[in-house]
C-alpha cells in the first residue's frame, strides 16, 4: 500500500528558520545571513541559542518600558496617559488598591488590607512587592512600584524564552517568537500577566520532559495567577486521550488542583474576601474593551452615525457571564474535535492555541495584555513569522485605538470615534482567527496522512510514539 507523502517533517529533523521561513531569512541579513548550506545546525547545542534569545528579549522589554516613558516622568493621569499610550495597570493597581500596606496586611485582612482584584498568586505577589515601596509622594511611590515590576517582568520574560526554547530543543529558534514579539513590546509591562505565562511555559516544559507531577504543580501555580492555563491542561488531556494514555494526565490534574487549593487556602486563612475577590468581581463585571460583547457600550451617537445603525443596550452581567462560560464550552468542544478528528494527531500547543484563542475572543473582556498568552503558543506551534506579524500588526492598531477611544471619553474632539474603534477591534479578532486557521492548517499538513505517524509534537512527553487509540469520524 503506497502513501503520497506531502510536507513531511521527520521526527529527528532540525528545523532552521532562516532556511524555511522567508521573513526569518530576510531578517537574518542584519546578523550574518541564513545558515550556510554545509553548516551543522545546533553544533554547539540549543542552550547557546537560547541564551542569545534571552539576551535579545531585552530589546522588546526596553521598548515596552520606553513606551511608558512619558507617564514615568509626568505620572499616570487621565486623559494624558491615554493620549501618550503609556497606560499601565501596575501603578493604578498600587494607588487604587492600597498595595503599600504590604503582604502582612493582605494576609491578615481587615478594612485596611490591600484589595488587588487578581487571582490568588498574582494578588500575593502584588501585595508583597507593594510592601517594598518606600515612603514618599503618591507619584514617586507609584513610579517605584512600576520600576520593581518592570525588573521582575524582564526576568519573567527571560525565563519564558528559556523554557520555550528548552521545550523545542531541536528547533530552539522558535523561541524567537517570544523574545522578539512586537506584542511583548506593546504589553509586557502593562500588567502582571507574565507571571502566569512564565509558569505555564514551565509547566509545558515539565510535561515535555515526562514529569507530570511537576507539570501539574507549575500549571496549578499558573492557574492561581490566571485561569487560562486550565485550557493547557485540557489540551494535554485531549491529546492524551487520542493517544490512549489518558491515565498519564491524572497526576497533572491532581497536582494542579492541590497546588491551586494550597495557594488559595494560604490566602483564605486570613483574608477569605481577598482570596475570592477576583472571581466575585468577574461575576459582577460588565463587558470590557477588546471583547465583541462591548458593542452595547459603544451605542453612542457618533457610532450610530458612522456605522449606520444603533447598537443594542449593554448586556447584563449575569447574561454576560453565561456567554463567557459558553465560550469555554465551545473552546473545549472545538479542541476535542481538533484533537480527535484529524488524520494527524495535533500537538498539545496546537490544541491549546485554538482553545485559548476562542476563550479570549468570547470572554467578558479582552484587554490588550491578554494577548501575551498566545505568544509562547505561537512559538511552540511553529507558525511562520508572516502570520505572527500579521497578528501583531492588528494588535498594534487595536492598542492605539483603545487608548484614543478612552481619551475621547474625556476630550471628545481629540479622541477616536467609537465606530473607528469598533473597526480596529474587529480587525484584531479577525487576526486571531487567522492564527487559529493557520494552526489548524499546519496541524493538517505537517505530517503524511498515514495511520499512527511518528510523533513530532515537541510537547508530547509521555505520549511520544504512542499510536492513536481514539479517532472520531463523521460520515
């Protein structure tokens, strides 16, 4: 029986981006050109390349801090911070949520305790770093807090780059998608999201090294920083079920649940309100910027005039919560179809990217910094730089649009009309749909269509070389 092989990627083949990716090949002209025909890829090991990428990550990090330069000098005040596009959640969180009281006050609770509306681990870190800020004026303290987190985020980004390169040891230059991402340059110091991103990347690395308990602990910590890593565990489970090794996921799930419960319990012991504040706040929240559900909040005369129709009233928080939960259910169903119905078994990162993208675009809000969760998945999947830059361009347009729209709420004659903001919001959602489509096509075409192909998923871990045991067919 003969099979036609198309776009085969052998399991032991070393991927060289400057030979295979046109954008990477063109960009390499400033650094010596593409790898030579007779050069030996990874002759000095993946760690040397990973160290170079860690060093390169200082460039987007420096740009992210420089973008906030005006606010660092003049303070974070509205609408000035929106016109200069230097807004950051970090100094606002410090000022508005009494983080200067420190970790001790947060753990004890009470009326004077800090009130960061973040998941448990992130709340603990925010309170701990807030306690490091010395006395001074409000502006100076906010600036110091921002500086502490800028240094911490630079370390978190470096670790994320290293863990991503370690997960793809035969193709470590994929981690350049993290180290040099324009999305990182725009959003790295906007929020503490990189805490969870780094822990999730570490958890995926542990899974790829067949250490399920360690993976579960790290992913449990990531979940206690942000909820999206739940989808990473689901992606591992879906791929493992297709491989007939569902039991290998049980230690991951068990250790993740125990870890999350332990972090939440530490906080809830003295401050039960603070432990659950992020989740109770989410239930009451209205539609936020970046989400398609925000259309109701754009029902202003200029939007109706520019687009030719009137938007519906804002969606009630209860109904909005149901829609967001429905988005999670849709993500799981689509992820299961993706994992179980294709002729080639997709990789963990591929399934995770599809599910995370669906949850992001159907959530109550989709702030600009939430796109950081897609960056390491883009690298692990191995998408081309062309697709990354198309997406990053849409992110940059939306990044500028959302701040100008917010500025317009104070200075209408200088801000962006809601109709234009809606246009850039839709472009961003379409660009994320493009990432999903490219991931789906890549999973379909990466391997020859034969039964039980050799596993090329860099995150396969305990699933390496396991034949398919579950395959869904619809006739």
